[in-house]
């Protein structure tokens, strides 16, 4: 019974995701769905990335959290248009679903946007199962979290169609973290995925990471 | 429809949790449910804590992950008895439910255990909603994750009946993290909760944290 209902929810989500995908294609907007654990640095990475992309790309962000508008407040200072979605309105959902993205997207001026970034809720399990109509997914992993996270949360890393980002590399000298092993673990789950090593704090590694974003947006 | 089914699942879980609670009371076992984001240091904290508790308390651990037995392998070297539960057998569940804990607990020699620790799946949203029959809950937050996590994940911090632990304080000199603000945020959600500041790496703060565990176990 429970399994059947879950399947029904996911089927309905997939249908709405396809409608979103059509809408974004019609408006010529590239959509990136960014996912990670809580506290891996999604917002800081976006704050720094969008400030540097802004001259070339018109961007907007839909940012999901169970509670608070902290992240949208931080993002709005970059010149992007950030819209906060709080899932406590929907019962404290642990992921962003396609219908939530549709509602938020229709409030944006899609005609004037090249790149829409969805900053998903901090959670390495549930968001992976919900297609929101994105063009690609980016999974962020902080080097403070341990090398084995790709093996422990394989669905998230396997379904990541865009790129994997290892963040907070400025902390490596103070950690017992083997970054090559972490990258090997990612590649063992998803062999062809590009992996970027960055620090949102120092912007180390940002040239390659931002080039990748610009390339995928242009390729649409 | 979906909401009704979710309520039914949670009601069934609560019933099983009460049965677990009765079982643990009959066997005189104190049960701690430890929750956090992925990579906050639950396993390392337990490895170091259990090695020091072992002379005074007989312990066992049920450790949950979607995949891998890495954590149980790490815990078993401490002398505790660690049992790994992988939720990919149950469709990749993002939390440990009461019936899963019951099945794992019945494989343990409960008569010989004083303290059973459940290391929940790394996730700050879903595990909070599932009573597993524990005596109290501990939420762990790494200081690498940002001060506002208690405000973003209030259900987890509000329903935490035991203690909150701020881990990885050895990294504070390299972070822009205000630990007093983090503690204030925890207390704004859950005013009476004790908060411990520890480093699982250096064992800083362990005396108070381990005293607290010994006191709650004795109080049962």
C-alpha cells in the first residue's frame, strides 16, 4: 500500500517535471539542480559564483529550505533574483518537488533569464528521487564530510548528470581527508562525471567550475 | 490521500516504537538515538566515546546507512557490538523506523547491555519524525556546517530530548563560525537542552559529554 502510493507520487512528479522541462526549453532557460548535505556550502558557492557569472549570464535562483529565508537574503545581494521556497508550508518536506518549482518559476521573468539555479534542500537522500525538470544536476560534497559519502549515498551520485564539486579545499591542511580517494569513490559510482575541487571561501578552482557552467548553458 | 497515508505510516511507527520502549525497559537498556547531517562526525564521536565508556558500561550500536557497512566496521574495533542496518533493502529509506530497530535489537543480547546507541542515517529532516522507542535523542552539528542549521531544521532540534553536541571544535580557528551564535540558535528552539562542545578528533570536551551519558544511563 505504502509502496504503491510512493510510486503514484513519483509518477505525478515525473509528469510535472516534464511539463517544467518543456516550459524551460520554450523560454530558453538552462536549469541546474544543486544538491548536498546541510552545510556543505551550496549558498556560499552560489553567492561567489553568481557574482562572477553575472556580467555574462542573466541568472535566477530558487532556494529551498524547510524554514527561514536566510539563503535567499544572502543570494539577493549578488544581483541575481533569488526566490525562497519554505517546505514547512507543505508539511516540512525534505526535498523540492516539481510542482513547487513550477509555482516558483512562474513568478520569475523567465524571458530575461539564461540560467536558473535550484538550490535544493540540504539532504543527500530524498532530493535525488525527485526530477524537477532540470537540465542537469550538481552534487556538492564538503571535504569535511568524509571520503565515503558517495558510497553511502550512491543514488545521489549516480543520478548526478552534471558535475560533482568538492568544496572547502582550503580546510584540507587541517583534515584527515584524502581528496583523491573521495574523487575515486565518486568515479566508481559515476565514471564520466567531471569533478571540480573548489573553495567557495578563497575561490580556488573557480575558473574551471565557472567555465563548465558557461559551457553547459551555451550548449542548450 | 498522500497525507492520510503518511499519517498511517507514522501511527504504525508510533505503535511499534512503544513496543520497543517496553522491550528496552524490561531489559533495563538505555537507548540513545543520535542524529545529524551526513559527515558531522557521528561515527568518529562514537568510536572515541565508546572506547572510553566501555570499562563502565556495556554498550551496543545499531548503525543505519542507505549503503555500506563502513560505520559498523569502524565501531566494532572499540569492543562494542555494532550491527549495521542498510535501508537500501527497504527501498533506500532516509531514516530508521521503529520496526527496523526492533528487528536489529532482537539480534542483540539485550540482557548484557546497559546502553544501546542508534546511529541514525545522516539526514536532518526525516529521522526527526520517526520515534524508534529511544529514551532520548542527541543531535550532532559540525561547526563546519553554519550557525543557522537549528533555525533551518527546527523539528530536529525541537524534538531533541537529550543533548545537542557541537563537534569538530578543533577546526574553529580556520572557520568563520560563531559558536556562541550557534548555541544561541539551538537554545532559541530548545531552551533547556544541554549543549556540549567537543572534538571527536582531539577528545576536547569529552569529560562533560561522557559524564552526561553516564548520568542518563544511571538515571533509568
